[in-house]
């Protein structure tokens, strides 16, 4: 029976050994140590009853960004323990901790363009979506899918932003209507309009008559 638990410093050599057996992307021990010391809640391991590490997930919180979000650095399961749901459980445990401890808005990861099994796990089982394709992302120049899964805090933020946008749109629409109303003539102006039109006509007639008188004087 394989169980999932948070990784400890003592687990790092076993995680590195699992990585070397399973993946072409390998890391020095100081990289595992950096994750374990910076975000000790996030790395998870899958262990047998004998405490042998047969899978792990290495994760972190992204820094220097306005959005609070986590990132899956590496995920691996030993070949003889695959198709048992271990990778899914490791991912869910790490993501749940991101939400609980950091209120993460979303989680991101990269996966090789040709790794269809991993892509299916992320997209079909875990609900990740393609955000972008990064050309030549890996050391051997293979492209990577940049994938993202929005979490509860992220959805709540989107709802707040939609509400703000809706409010702004309504305020703009109200301002336009007020501007239209202010340009419309009032009832008093409508009543005065015929009189003003008659006054203009009378003024025009007077101007015409004055012009005729000036012409007659000129002829004399």
C-alpha cells in the first residue's frame, strides 16, 4: 500500500534517486533543498510501507509576481508503480496545500509536447488548460505546453473583477444617458421655441426692410 505524505529533508536523496530513474530533467541536491527550505509544505512523496520513495512532486510558490500562484517543478513515479493513481494523488496533495497555506489563485506547470501520458493526466484528470506553447523550452530544444489550473481564490478574483467591470460599464452608460438628457430641451424651452422662431423671422424682415431703405436713399 503506497501512501502520500509531505516530504522531509531526509526524503531528498530518495526524491533525487526517483528523479534520476524517471526523468531526463535532473537537478542537483541544492535545488531540492531550496524547495524544501523555502516551501516545506509543498513537496510530497509517495512511500511504500517500508518507507521507500516511489514517487514525488516538487513544487513552489512563484515570487516577484502580482498574482499569488504555485508552480509544479517536477513530478515522477517509478515505472512499476504507475497507473495506480499515485501521480494524481501527489498533485492533488500539493495543490491543496498551495490553497490552504498560500491561498494560491492558480497553479502552473510545463510538460513536454510529446509526453502524451502526462498531458492527459494534467488536462483530463486534473483540469489543467493550455496557456501557451513555449518553443525550445527543454535542454534538448523540445517544445513545452505551459499549462494552468485556476483555483478557488482565482475564480473568486475573476468574479470580483467581473463585478467591478460591470459596475464601471453601468456607470458609463448612466453618464451617457445623463448627457443625452441634459442636451434635450426642457418643456419651457419647447414652449418658447415657436416665439423665438417668430422673433427671428421678424428680425429678418426688419433687416430686409432696412436694407431696402438704405438702397432707396442711395439712389436719391
